[in-house]
C-alpha cells in the first residue's frame, strides 16, 4: 500500500483499530480464551500482545520524532517506505516469532488491552503535528525483523501489525466455529 500523506496513514490505522475492536468486543469469554489446534495464542492473548507491541511502537515514534524536532529537520511531505516495503513483502506469509518481552502473560482482560490500545492511539494522535511538521524519514530506529525503520515506517507498522493480527484472529475464529 502506498501512502500519500501522514493523514492517510492515520486514517488506515484508525480503520484497522476499529475493525479489531468491533471484532473482539462481540466475542464471548469462551471464544476469547479458546486455543484451537495449531495456534499458539488465544484471541485474548493476541489482543494483549497487540497492545503490548503498540506501546513500544508509540515510544519509538516519539523518540525518532524528538530527534527530528531537535535537529529542526522539516518535512517535505514525502513518505519514504523503502526499508519497510523491501522487507515486508513476504512477512505476511511467514510465521514470525515475537520477542519474549511482548508475549502475552494472560494478566490483562481484552477490555484492559483495548484500553491500552486506546491510550496508544491517543498518544500517536498527539504526535501527528510532529509527523506533519518534521521529517519522519530523517532518523531511524531498529526493528528486530525489518531493520532500521524511519518514523513514518514505524507509524505504518503500527497499523500493519494490528492488521496482521486481525487476520490471525479471524483464522482462530474460523477454527473454533
């Protein structure tokens, strides 16, 4: 997917989050906690993982933009997605292993995880003026799978990560009927 503006990224990310929320809010406890054959995590655990990762993504975006702001690197409006595009082409077909520190613990309810996602969404929204003013391509921060990503790519990855796990949730739900 090609994004023309920062607003495009935010709009897509908002749609993905809304779909995730509407899907899991309507599930029963049995559906949230079921662990079908071949799956490592339940739907509830997937949502917890997504909320844990989202917090880190938000912190990374803030760090990168703080550097751009300090350097006075103003945005020209272009969105460089070259690193993410080059490395993510086959990622959806691969089974990626999350680092241990973002494995779900089972210590949060889905409602609590969704609440954390709302907080992250608000934090990212507060960064939007920085994304629009300062160069989100200027500085990078390493991702364990995709390599060094710029702030724009981290923002795209926020929605992409949720979309990937939304597809996982749909597969789990198909298995449990």
